[in-house]
C-alpha cells in the first residue's frame, strides 16, 4: 500500500449471492460496505438486501442463510444502484477475492447500462495481497482472522456487512500491522499516523530501571534451562 492509498477514502466491501457465477444467471442478494478515512473507520456504511427475482442455490443458503422468502419484499438491484454507486464513487474498494464480487457487480451494472466498477472506483484485492504476504499458507478470511488474532466467533454464517467489518480489521492489520508498528522506516506498513503517535509516546517514556539478578536467581535460571534442555532435547535460550 502506498502513502497515497493510506490517505485515500477506502470502502471495504462484501457481497452475498444466489450462487457461484453470474454467467449462470446468479445475482447479488446482499451488499455490505464500511468506510475508512486515513485508515480509520468513520462509522458510515452501506448495507442492503436485494430481491434477485430468482431462486437461491441450496449451497448458497447453507453459506449465508438468506432465503427467497426473506427477500420477497426487498428492492431489486435497479432500485439501489444509484445509492450504491454514490457511496463507492471515487474510493478504493477493498475486497477479499475481488474478482468474485466485482464480477457480480459488473454483471448487475451491465443489466442497467451502468458500465463497470472501475468506472467509479479502484480495487484492492486482499486475497491476492495475502497470497503474496503469506505464500503457501491458507488465506481465507477465517484463516487471516486466526493469524491476526481477530475475534470472528460471532460469524456463524456469512453476512455481507459483518464480513466487511471483519475484513476491515484484517486489512488494517495486514497492511499496517503490529509486526511493523515500531519500524522507523517509511515503509508501507510502518508509517501510519497511529504508528507515529505510538513511537512518539514510547520515546517519551522514562528509562526503565534495570535490576540485576543475584547469584541464587542466576543459578535457579540455569537449572531451569538445563531441565528444559533435557526434557525437549533443545532449548533456544541456550543458543
């Protein structure tokens, strides 16, 4: 992420759909978005359910729990398109597995002659970024939550707004995370305003008092390391 992107309006977005592919006639049934400014949540969001005017695959219902009966009285995409475009216009869209969501949105736009997503916004794919950052590892949203210690225990089913909120947490840590929080370089992960404030706060702290151990404590420490070495066949503190 560049400094320019750090200062840009960001919309973290997720969708739920009737199935896996718009080429098979599947449609969007839920959109959830949260807004970030200067990498901080603003509290603004866009969320709606959409009547797809078609059946929902059983496999999709098992994922998100949204039924045709629930969507009967919801607006169709044409009724929410203008408000949605106004919300994302000029922003960087942050999406996990962006080709999936963007493909569906472009399909909906095409039905209304509204062009494509990139006419209104740029796109940042957190899945592609995670695959580079954590090559060879699992990079689903659940896997990233586990890796970054983000609590998603309330996520029994997928939901667009909930997943967007969780993805916002993942995005902020993954692109400016705690592993680089004290890095003094102007790197993509170490130069956010929050990081600068923390470094300034730490630099103003008084020096910690050093209390050396006595001979008895040193002997107990060495005995403990020896016990670890014997039990495990190795002790990193002895290296």
